[in-house]
C-alpha cells in the first residue's frame, strides 16, 4: 500500500482507536458490570445487547472528547432504538462531565434516549450539551415505566421543536417515578419554532407517573407551554418540588405552564416574562393545592392557580407549615437564599432552639387564654400545648399524665419577637397547669416551665344564650347557664304558642351547658325556644329556620 495513503487512513481512523470501546465486566460477581471509563460508556451506547444489564459506575468520567465524535454529532444516546434501555444504571454518586450529544435531526435525545422499565440512580451529569430535534433532556429523552432517583444535570439542553427538559424530555407512558433529583441546566425549547414546545427547567412534559422532592434552578426559554419546572403536567403528579429559574416564552409560567392533574406543595420564585405570563401556572383545569409563587421576584401578580406572596412571606416558615408542608421533607434557614429547600439537600442541618421570654395563663369567661412570646426562632415547627387538671389544686402525684390541648404553628426562622396565644375552651371548674412543648422541624423538642391557673365556671345567674347559627338548617346549638344544680326543661314553641318539641329535660349540674337542636321536620319560619327552671320561671328567645 502507498505509504502516504496508509498514513492518511491512519489519521482518519486514529480517533476510533484512541476511543475504542471496551465492554464493562463484573469483577466482584455482584451481578453489576462496572463502568469507569469513557470506552465503557461507548460500548454500552453502541451495543443494544447490553441495554438490559445492570451497571455501576466506579469513577468520575470526563467525556470532553465526545464533542469530536461522529462528525460532531457526539455521543450516541443509550437506548436510542428498540429494545430501548431496560436495565439499571447506578452512578454511585459519581459524575460524567462534558458529555456532548449534538443531534438536531433526531428525537429522544439524552444520555439515555429511551428508557422503558429501566432505573437510573445516583448519577450526576456536569456541563452536558444535549441538542435534539424533539423530546430532549440531559439524562433521559423519553421515559416509560422508568425510575429516576438521586440524579442531577448542569449545562445546556436545546431542542428544535418540542419537549425539552433540564433533566428529562418527557415521561410519557406507564408509572414513571422521579425522586430526589434536580437540574440547573439552561433549557432552550422550540429553538427553531413549534406550536407545542413544552419546555421546562426539570422536565418538558410530565405525561405519566409522579415527580416528587425535585427542583430546577436554570433559566428556561421557549414558545408555548414554557414553565420554570415543567412545560406541562398532563397526566402525572408533581409534589414537594420547586423552581427558581427565570422563564421566558410566548406562554410562560413560573412553575408549570399547562396543568391537567395534581400539583401540590410546590413553589416558584423565578422572573417570568412573555406574551401571556403567569406567576405559577397559566392554564389549569385540575387540582393545585398548597402551592405558592413569589410575586415580587417573578414580576407577576396573577395565576390560574396557586397563591402569590411577597418575598418576606415566602421566606417565613409558618407560611408553609400552616399549609401542611411536612418538616420532614422541607427545611428552611439561610440556605437557598432563605426560601424552603428539600431536606435531602442538607440533611445534616443543626437547628437552634427557640428563645422563650414569657408564658402566662388567665381565665376569660368560659375559656382559659394562654399567651407567650419568643425573642428569636430558628427551625421552629411550633408549640404543642399540654395540660393537667386538679379539682383541689394539688399536683403532687407523679403519675399524673399531661394531655394535649392543641397546637400552634411556629414562625420558622426569625430574629425579632413573635407573640402567640391559644384559647382552651369550655373548661370546668378547678385548677389547671399548662406547659409548652416547643418542637423543631427535625422533630426534636423541649418543654417550658409550667404555669398554674384557677378556673371557676359557675355562673352567678340563670341565662339563656342566643342559638348559633341563626338562621339555621337543620341544626343549631342552644347554650344556657345554671348557678346551681337545677331541674330544667328546654322546649320549642311556634309563634302561636303551640309546643313543638322538648329538646332537654332533667337535672343539670351548675355550670354552662350546650344542647344541639335538630329542626329537620320543621318548615321555614320563626320559633321560640324556652328554658324553664324553678317551677314556672322561664327565659325565652327567638330563632329562625330556613329551607
């Protein structure tokens, strides 16, 4: 062979030799093939026979050279054609950096093109470039019955037409499950133009399964259906997630642009701009519960669902605890600019105790009012109010058990005084001790000192209260007070004086009582109710029944 021709052929083929593929092997016989080099990844992507295997990554992999592979098209997605990827890939906390996938004429683009029934977990993609014609993500292009856990992506995701997501292009079929993952990648959806772009900071379109405890922070741009977290949530659920990236598009929303199913316990803070922008969700036809967006940072005051708040309220923990957000899932301190973050992001946080400066109790009518104040609070979930009762005022029995009287939510984190109160209602005569069980968001707690209050519920005269509600249908409550043990009757009469019903009769102890009256059989109209005591002595009031 001509030496010059041989040399030219060698120059052309040299990259293939340098980046030759090597099949991963199971060296420790645990049933998982070990991936530690780029040549191992190349073998997986080009050998569909290995798309059902179990893999574990054992080292960080630099994939910078993939930018020159395949005439500039870069890495070929794993599971890019049938039988798809059905195996398990466990990154074990390692990363793959600078991976290039540059295939603007192909669909289902990501490190994994199509995943069907497979699992990807514990893997980070750093500085990825993923560019496809449609259904494009950093980690997965198209998912069906797949599981994704503890994964993340940074870099750039671009899409010519539709369904672009920072981590996943689309969950389309089956029970997809995505948990404890995030993306800070920049997402450019509908780059060339389309009528259905579905661009999201985390996922382009969630059409199946559930996404929980995930977040996105990268900027998102697109045309229609552009959202900070998801372009659309059409047939799945998104819970306990947040988005903080900016959003720009013809139709643009801070979290999800089009929602057709469940969104719960989510929030967004990114700036939103476009032709028809919305603070949290623009197009909603389903259930959105306990979700919020920052009106100040988003620049948007309206949304089809969710609650818009000022930044100060978005950084106040009681906002979210009062909405039943779980302190076992969410944390809140100086991290994440003061906004809530997911517990798995920083599980080793050390909350400080709440500084209690006062605590008192006093009798007020039928109730006992508790009041207390804190100087500062850090990770304060709230206060459980506990009490014990004694008729005599003696509390020396060590077997006495404190019982819960109620709960008041805390203010989370604050450096200024906060005042609290609680009304313990309809108490009986005797002595009460109260204490506060202050609970942190991690479940730890400590008790306050106890306070004592004497309560006398014996009224000084007979009285009959106005029924409540009034007017009513069909039930109302009638209250009365007795200064001593008495034989009473409580009766209902028509305005003409006809007795309709006796709703209470007999001896009652001194104190305050409440009786429920049922008027199911009575027509609309005005009636009298009469309290008789001490022979013929009576008190009466009017009530109205409405139908």
